[in-house]
């Protein structure tokens, strides 16, 4: 509901202050959804359906995002053409935002048909971690991923455009189709889990993404870079639902919500820090040298994250169950 109200505020706001407050409201709603979604899906699934549910959620969100991006560019054009105004006019953009709010409203309807269940035990107002070492072990790999991602991922468009001088329209299409590849790969995760188990699926998929990240950063061929962008994006993101399902089952119900809040907070903090480091590196080195160094550091962080995952999951530290 907060995201719906925030989006309506952005669409209908007439001042910078109003729009700014609406963006804060929308962001707060998105944060609450992010924290609650994994524990919510865990409570409404069992061991047999959990991984397929988490994988389907990622595929649907990614696919819907792809369609949303297409509609976000198409709706202003259609409205501007019908009304005889500029596609960049405030009215055309406002209509696109209102359409987004309508989709937000439609997403609330299925929630009315989901039964409201209570947890195993009520959470106290002073929520404390029951298994702090286990939660830390699960948060650390995510933090290292955020640290590596912030160095290069936000600037992949800058890197590819600057290195190969392709048009922004071609670049946008490349990233859009990459999201669809991620959605398709997410759907095959349940089959991999049945074949290898959750732990080895996470390690396998994350490990396979590293060579493609290296090709993406260091290959002189646009074909290889574009192909690696597809494959790396799909592999790096597709194991997320399996990892989420695994961690949710390993943690007590009291710790699930706290972990769901701590994990994105740690990732975002690491991501923001590495953004600053990336900016400093790119401001002091020339284009190629800067990105070569940044991609090397990203690979180092990703390899460290994979090593921690192996130590925590495969070696079954902290009393984890092997699944």
C-alpha cells in the first residue's frame, strides 16, 4: 500500500517537496516488501515447494520488470501521439506513472485471498537474534557480493559504450534481454536442486559466473562481452532464490525477518562503499586502466564470497543441514 501511495504521490505531485516525500514513502514500502517477502513465502510453503516458489518469484519479477520497461517507454509515446503533445511533456510522463500505480493496485488483490497465519511464537518488541553466528555466516557472502558489485555493475553501460562505442538504444536492448535470460535461468533452478541439492547448486551456479565476469571485463570482442553479459547476469542472479530458500529453512522463524532486514542492509552498505571507491578509481586513472583494476577487484570480491559460501555451506559450519 505504501508503494502505491508513494507512486500516486510522484504522479500527482506538483512540487519538488511533494514528490520527494512521495519517493521516500514509495521507498519505505519497497523496503518493507523486501524484508517481509522471503519469510512470508517461507511460511506459506514447505520443503518440496519452497525452491520452485522462490525461483518462480524471481522469474516473474524479472519478466514483469522487462515488460514494465517496455510499457514505460511505450505509454508516453502513445499518449503523446493521441494528445498531440511532446513525448517528454509532464502530462505524458504522468500518465505512465499512473499506469504504474494501477498495476500496483492490481497486485494487492491476490493478497486478499491469502490466509493470515500466526508464527510459531510472537516476536518480542526487543527482537534479538537467536542464532547470531549463523546469521552472520549467511550475511557475509552477501556483503562481499555487494562490495564487488558496486565497483562495476552500475557502470557496465558506461564501460560497454565507452569501450565499443555502441548506441544507447542498442545498449538498452542488450540489458533488457539480459533480464529475460535471468528469468529463464531462474526457472531451471528447481531442476538443478533436484539433481545436485541446494548447497551445490548455489556453489555451482555462482562459480560458473566468475569466468564470464572475467571475459566481460577483459575481452576485446563485443560479441564475447555481450554473450558474457547475458550468461553472467543469468548465473549470478539465478541462484538467489535457492540461497534464500536455504537460509530461510536453516534459521528459526524469529531470526528470519531480522536476517531478511540485515542481509539487504549489509549488501546496500557494501554496494554504496564500493560505489565511492569506484568513483575515486575512475577519476584518477584513464578509462581502460580504471576498469581493468575495478573488474579485477570485483572478481576478487566474488571469489571471496564463493569461498565463504563453500566454507559455510559445503563444510557445514555453524550446525547447518546439508541439503
